């Protein structure tokens, strides 16, 4: 572990590094590097102490052996059966339900462009990323500890997993890593949005389960998105090959094989919509603080604004709910995003703290 240099006076260490430091799991040299980093700037010592308090409040002092959620063990066996389109059908396994769409979509007359690369950083309200071990509910089957990574409003974080794979979590997201990851298995549970760069391991496939949709890879980079209020799960492949299938808890379904540049959307009925030539940058820009809408209904835009800024956008006219929005904001505060949105839609907006009321 190398501490940031003097030019990064206000840089923060990764949460994974801080977790090891607070837990006393570093070597003497690594711990000394953290202390030197904190001593280099007075603000760092205060930051380190504040984060130590958050770490304690997150429950990191709970004993290391727990029962885990019964659901975790329930779906483990079912995630092994992902296959590709070119696999022969097997008895009892349903064919995937597929729909193909073109990569080009028409632009609605209701569109606005706000591609402003402002220097202002995104306003973060309670957006600290927490890493903690959590106890399971009473009565859950024994299975060891679960390490959980959580991002709040406006928060994003990067996690290096035990096998060398890396995960980036978007705003309002959650990633669970069960005990034995990288040795007995490489299976994760996720809610929200994540970008995964997978270390190759032919013996242990890398599996992400996002609210009933399973993505499996051996060595690749891909994005999975499925917030609790998303109507569909989205999987976009950046490099390599990923198998995607629905996991409804019934008969196992065959998977669809995606290669670089392809996108799959999976709805609650298991219907898979495949886009062969997707705009990959649109689905990865959040890692650099880019909030992008391409024909996104205003009702969905309001949910994204809540995740990124903690803003409660109340759409008082039903006619505005489905108006498609097009726009890109890079590292911009809510004070710039909201007025642009209101002007572009010719809507009246009244702001009171974190609540914005919009009407025609």
C-alpha cells in the first residue's frame, strides 16, 4: 500500500485500505504509511478519525463468524447452470425468450442538451461508501461472514476483491461478498449499478446475481444495473464474453451469450431484449461522474436525481411524467442540473431545500 503523494493533499484512501487499517490487519510498514499520509496534512487526521467512527458505527466490531441470509444459500446452486445460445437444449431447461432491437433510436422532439463539462464536483449528501460485515437474520443457515459494500446518495466506490477482480459501485448501490470468495467460489450479490473487471479463473466462474438476473463470466469487463425500482436489469459487455439469464426460482433457463459491445435487458418475465451494437460509454460514464440521459422518461430521471443528489423531484403534472429527456452532465452540482432541466422542458420549478416541484 502506497500513501498518496503530497500533491494529493485532500485525497482519500480507498475504503478497503482504511478497513484493513482500522481492523489492525496491515503489516507494520503498511500501517506506518497510512500514519505518514495522515500526518502530512492536518485535515487528513480529522478525516481519518471521522472515518474510523463511521467504520465502528457500521458494525465492523461485530465478531467475525455469523449466519448469513437464508436466501444467499438458496440461490447458490441455481447460479451454476448458465449456458450460451450455441449450447444444445437440455431436458427441463426452457429456451430464452429473446427480442432483438436496433442500435439506432429516433430522437424525440422533447429533448434537451446540457453537455457541460463543469469543474464543480458533484454535491454529495451522505454519500460516504461504507464497508461492513453484517449479521444475518435469526434462523438463517450457517454460512460464514458476509462483507457488504454500500454507496449512499451521490457516492461511488472501488473495491478490489480477494481474487484480484475489481468492482466499481455506482450511486445508491450495494454489493455482498460471502465468505470463501476467491477460494470456494466467486459469487456476488448486487443491487444497483456495478462495473466489474474480472480476473481470469477457468475453474471458478465469476457470477453476479442482481435481483433475479444472473451474469456469469470467466475473464472480462462488464456492467450490471438493477436498482430495486428498475423495471429491467441491464447487462453491458465492455470486453470478453458474458452469459446472462433470468433466475426466477423455477426451472433453470438457458443463458444468452453476450460479447463486447452488446447489451441485454431482462424483464421480470424473463424476456431478454438484445441490442447487438450498444453505446457502451453511455453505461460506463458514471465511473467518471457523468450523468447521462438518452430519451429517458422524466419519471426515471427524477429517480436518478434522487440517487445522485438526494433531490426529491415532484412532477405535479402527469403530462410530464413520460416526457423523454436527453442530456449529459459531467461532475456538475444539482444547482446546475435542475435549472437546465426545468428550462429545457419549459416547466416551472419551485425549490425548497432538497425538494423541487415541477409543473407546466
